[in-house]
């Protein structure tokens, strides 16, 4: 890709959960668009994959920053954004792919389950949005990955769908508050994704059912979602305050 075709040339992106799976692909895509990328990962278990992503970012001709931390602590979110701004001189795109999936009946859900799910899916998302609003350059983009379950009526996922659902309301407020600076704020709601996180929660029979509900009889792929992030951060900048249900017809409002 030539420099003229790199729509984010000279820009900087931060990607929470940017070391592997969807986040890793998003980091690579943004680098291919010309952006420098701050790649966040949570723990030592994902460090090797995060380092591979950093190497791929650099191979695409961009600069990379590797950052480790637990984003359920607001101070860590602040430190992540500050490190990226210091390293690259500013931030233009903020993408939060962090999430935790749990399938468990309400009657079996513990207080520890609830606290963990809401901390990761709602609290971390809120303070990510806050720090993006504090640090993003004018005309930047803020994108959070949520879930197609926001448009579903199902059992088992009370704390997952419930933890992701506040993000829509956070985004709507942020779109109004940050819009005066030209920052667009959106969420993407994939269907069940073909990643290790999904398979650990479902039986083989339910996996086949979920596939049957999507176009082409398949799950959502990370390759379906990363280009939408690219679009929202570039040509789709006029879109704001929205949740895009990108799930092959799995569900909608």
C-alpha cells in the first residue's frame, strides 16, 4: 500500500486487548493503514502473542508500543493513554476490544462472577471512553466492541450481555460530549465469533445452532470486524453514537 493510500498515515491508535484474536487483527489493520499502534495486553499469558502483533505492526512500516496492564483499574487505563500520547505525540484512534464471556444461569451466578463481568465489560469500557475523551486529538475516533446479544432474547448470558449493554449509553453521551471536537464514538456488535473465548462457553450442539443463524451458516470471523474498525476511523467518520450489528444477520433490534 502506498503512503497516499494509507488513510491513517501519521496517526496513532491505541488498541485495548490489541495483542491477539480480534484485537491483534485490528492492530495489524490500523498499522497497514499507516497508524502507529499502542498494543495493550492483560497478562503474561498473552504476552507472546502481543509481541508477535507488535512485530507485525513494525513490519507494516509503523511504530509500536507494547503496554501490559489490568484495565479494570482506572489508573491503568490512564497510564495506557498517557504512555501512548508520550511515545507518539498524540492519539487519533482508540479501540477497545476487551471483554469477558460467561455463560451461566442466573441462579448459579456468584457475586464474584458478577463483579468480574461488570468490571471488565462495563467499568473498563467506561474509563476507556473517559480517557479517550481526555486524550484524543480533534477529529479522532473511538470504537468499542460489544456483542450481538444486545439485540437477542436468550438465556445464560445475563452478565455478559448485561455488562456490555451499558456501553451503548456511555457511547451516546460521549458522542454528544466529544462531538464538539469532531470525535466520532461508536460500538460494533459482532455475532458469536470464531475465537477460543466462544467455544469455551458452548456445547458443540449450540455451536452448530449459532452457525445456522448467520449468513452462510457460519460464525462471525475476526476478519469480518476489523475492516469495520478501519472504516469508522476513516471514511465512516460521519457515523457517531451508533451500535453497528455486524453479525451476518444473526440478530438485530
